C-alpha cells in the first residue's frame, strides 16, 4: 500500500490564477522540487460553499486519507530556498497544526501546515470550523464576513487544538514588510500587497536614468544665463509653457521649471518602461484617452524613424484591427471601457493570429466593478489569448496588481511569453543577507 503523498492545496477562482500567476507558478515549482502533489482549484469543486470554505473542505478530505497538507492562498509566493514543509512535521512530532501570525498579530490562514492521519487533530479542527462556519464570532476574532480566517483564530483557542498548534516564525508567512532574503514565503496580503518587489517574480525595470546634467558654470555665467532667460521666459509665458520665473538656483546650476517637470516625468516607472520597451524606428498605436506624458515619452523613444499613430479613445475595434493589419506595431495602447468584455475577447482572438505587440491599458478597479467587470476577468480573457497581464508598479517593477488604491487608475502591460522574455533583464547575483529572525520553532502560540 502506497504512502499518501504530501499535498499543497490552493484555490484560485475568478481569474485569480492569472492575476497571481507568478505566485501559483512558485507553488507548482515547490511541489515539483520536493516531490509533492499540488491540488490547484481553479473552479469550485464544492459549489454549495464559498471558495474560502471549499479549500477547507478539500484539505479535510485529504487529511482524512492520510495526506500531510500545505494550505496556501493563491497570493503566496514560495521562494526557491524554502524547505520541504514535512520537515516541520518531522522536527515537531507533538504538533498537528503549524501556523504563523498575520499583520494583525493573530493566526493567518493563508499559510498553514496540517499533519494527516488518524492520530492527528487537524481533520477534527477543520471539521469544527466547517460545522460552525455560520457562527457569529466574538469581535476580537473576526476578520472578514465570508472567509475562514476568523474561525481559525477562534477555534485554535479550544482544546485540544490549542495544545497541538505550533506558531511558526514569519519566515514561513512574511506579511509585514520588509521582506528579506532569508524569508521562505512572501504573502501578498495586508501591508505586503502594495510592496511587490523584484525578488519575488516581479520583473525589475531598468535602473533609473542618471540625474539631469548640472552645468559647472561660474557666477558670471549664471548671471548671464539669467539675463538671457528673461526674454525667453516672456515668450514661453505667451505660449503657456512657463508660469513662473525660475526659482533661486545653487551656484553653478541652470534650472527651468518646465525642464524640471520634464525631467521628473522621465523618472517615472512608465517612462523607464517605455525607454526599455521601444527602440528607434518602432511603431506605436495609441487608441487610448489622450495622455500627453505617454505621447512625449513614446515619441522620444521611437525617434524620427518611428511612427506614432493616434486613433483616440472610443474608436471602433475594426479601426484598431485595420491599423494592426497595415503595419507591424510594437506597442498598442487602448481603453477597455469602449471595447467592453466582448471587444476585448475579439481583440485577443485577432492578436493570436498576428505578430503580437505589447498591450498597454489604464484601469481603475472601482470603475471596472461599476461596469460589472473585474480585473480578474480582464486577466483571464487576455490569458486565454496567450497574454499575461502585469501592473506597472510604483516600486519600478512589473507584477500582480496591488489594488490598495481602488480609485486611482493604474497602468498595465500585457505580453506573451516571448514578449516577457525580451523584457527580462538578468539581475546581478547578490549574496543573501543574514536572516533577521529567531530560529525555527522558538515560539509557540498559546
């Protein structure tokens, strides 16, 4: 009789498997590396239950069959150096449930190790939670109205579960920034969700451009430049390009307000991406809402040899497809709202038969939801056409969406595997820093 294999359980419905693709892939690599099974639930196998409780039911069934189980949220990224989770079970034979505290200081159900078998209390614990999933919890245990985390917090206080629970240190479930090289698992929830980070599958953008050149002028030259600036400033004011005289500048510095604004614009994540993405002679097709910064940046990147074609937001899909047929396009920018879900599907199908440009679009989660569309829907539709959607993040990386700010539009880039490989820049190898944490198993929740 074969021994039940250790199993990872993840539920990623409603397009979350696409939005958190690099996290799900890290779990798959971990399972393959350590000889575990991975039960990835992209559809709810228990439709009578919400997804959060469906994963609990799946874990309970596996535990009853004797499998050791590693329960993971889909926004959990496992590092390559993370040890086999069954090492915990072998090292601490007196415990059946292994869990770490979250950012609120209470147990977090996004990363949990359960011991399987008839002698373990883990299956009975999950059964207790499931049987009481409609129970009104005390205020100090509540987390969300629809999830299981509050029930984990509440029933882990009961005997015998309290005595059989081992508190892991935060290497196993890093939620509170900063992440360090010694962490095993990064969980993009709470404060960590807005972080991203190139260390965990988010693609780093190229290094920032050098700061603007400061001319080593003497005092006499600065005075002369200021005299020359006066008629120039007057002319720019007439044209609407300057609203104030240049402020006091340090000796040896030539500064103009509009020039400083352009320099700041060139240091944004979008600017760095465009400079990395486009080359002289490329073709850009802009079917999005007017954006002066994007126009300036893209035009500067493609130069006089390139083509910048503006169709405008709301143009028919047929116009976009015709423009794509006429010339090879390097970057297509468009608005989702005029296309809608069906238009996006048609665009994806049409692109699958063409040389694929990079797609860029601006989205605000709240506006999408008002149209009964989720970011997961967008990612799923694009993924079905072979395109992976990533957010152009404020930390100068490309990764899954952060959605901490639900109102401000964020820019997204979609590409196929070949496109992402072209963008990848190998990071310099850096030696891992010394872990800043207590040894494994040094604390126990009580």
